[in-house]
C-alpha cells in the first residue's frame, strides 16, 4: 500500500509517501530524521496484517512543511537523510 | 421631571432556518429477524460532523442510523447505536462484535476494536459499490480522503487531507448558509445554470466565502454562485485524487456524494462516471467497520 501522510493547503502539497509493501520495518528512518517524523509500528490501515511498517507520527503529520523544512533549504539541497537511509526505497517526498 | 422611556416594540425575528441542516434518519430491514442470526456485528463511525451506526446480520445489512455528531463523542456513539437498534428489539448485549471508526473511533465505549476510516471506507465501498470499484473518494465533514483498493476492498493507496475545509462538507455547509439555500438543494440548484461559470478563484473556503459575497453583490444569481463553488471544490479534489492515480471504477462516499453539483463536475473532470449504490453514501465507513467486526468475530470463534 502507498500511504500518503501529510496535507494540502493554500501554500501547497506536502506529502511523504511510504510504500508499505516495500517497507521491511527496519526502522532506519526513525533515527535518520532529525525532527523525529517517523515511527515503526502496526499498519493501522491494514487491520488484518501483522507486519510492522514505518509511518509519519501524528505530531508531525499536519505540519510536515515545517518539520521537514531544515532538510529542504532553498538552494544546494543535499539528499534527504530519510530517503537515503531507506534500503528498500520505500520513502518518497512530494516536494 | 423625567423623560418617559418609550419602549418600542422589537420586531419578532423570523425563525432562523438552519440551511446547513441535512436530514438525520434511521432505517432497518423489517423482513430480517436478528434472533436467527449467527453473528450480529456493528460498526460505528464517529465523524467530526456526522455519526453513523450500521448493524449486520451474518454480514448482511440490517439497520443503520445517520445523525449529527454532538460535542461528546462517547455520547454520540451511544446515541448512534441506540437509534440504529430502535424498533428492532435489539440491545447492545445482543451485538457480538463492534468496531469503532472515524475521528472519534477511540471514544466508542462499547467497541471491541478501533479501525481507521481509510480501511473501513475501502471495505464499505467494496460492499456498497461492488468488487469492481478501485478508487473511492470520501468527502467527509471535515476531511477528504482518496483511496485506491483491490477487488476485496483492501487498501492499495490512500491520501487524506484534513487540514483544509475546501473539499469538505463543512465548506459546503458554510456556502449553503451564506446563500440561504438548504444544503440538500445545493446540488440541483447549482446544475440549473445555463452556462457553467468559471470556478471561484480562491482555494480557501474563508476567502471563497468573501468572493461569493462579492459575486452576489455584483448581481450573480444564487445558482451561478453555487455552480462556481461546486466547480472549484471538484477541481480541488481532483488534484488530491491524481496523487494516488485514479483507476476505474470510481465511487464517492460521504455526505457530498449526495450533492449532484459536485458529483457531476467531478465526473466531468475525471472522465469517469461515479458508481451508484442503493445505500446511502454516508454509511460507507460504519458499514466497512461492521464488516470488519463480522470477520473478526468469525475469526475469534474459530481460534
């Protein structure tokens, strides 16, 4: 499943897409993110599945633009630490 | 010497008609007898604006209720299930498994489990619209969800926006109130225009409301303003849907599924006709929850 966490408002679309089929629950993204955007746990949208997967924590979900801000400077943006650390390539940002 | 105070008779205020109010109702199948059922399962969807309760007998639809959510979620849940059971002779004790869903899902006091509205809408949509449905758009009271599912109603992709009123029932209620049009008439009235006007330019309900007020002052008739707003809402929602890739068949759940003005414009923009269901589009979440409750009870008995 492609889980899109985030929001759309007047200033734009801010979504992090997690592919839970690719995600292996390794949890590398959790410490890689300086803002603590991720957590690994039960897939709440697939109630009949036991596999733990990564998700965006509720605390950050509705302010992703600001949570991810420090990793997304206007110029010379380095590769995002969360995307880089994910070996199964399960993470993607919409902006 | 004192001035006599003259009290003028105050004008009696005309009854304040609440234009945003939609019909609350309940229904049950009088041909079915719950006493003969193996599994009685229930789903309760406590949304931020509306609440529904659905009761199934061995996975078959038996009863439901649809009403406005109060400020007390547990009380809304109790009222929803009681109203659904009204006249059937059922009591809470006879229900084997209940799943709570929606914004207030953790506040359903009698629920055995809470399951997210995304999972429940996919499951409920699959039941209501059939196994060909692949894309479900849920336009709820205060949020908007785009869900892609498989033939069994399992979620394959989703996106939820609950930060913004544009594309939600609340946004539509604001407009119905502004234009003094009962919300259940908004859809048909918006379609009565001769020519489709340009959509309102603002992506924000707050600014769209000011824009609409200006259009009214400029002489636009109500149906034209409504058409402009419905078009803007449909367009905004399409941008969300595109992010999860729309595949046919397509269906719309939630209250706005009953608004022909938004539905028709969405269909036009997507080039897809939305599937119709004999059931009320607002019960999809509670129905999915009741179906999960049925599965989980059967699983519990066989383990």
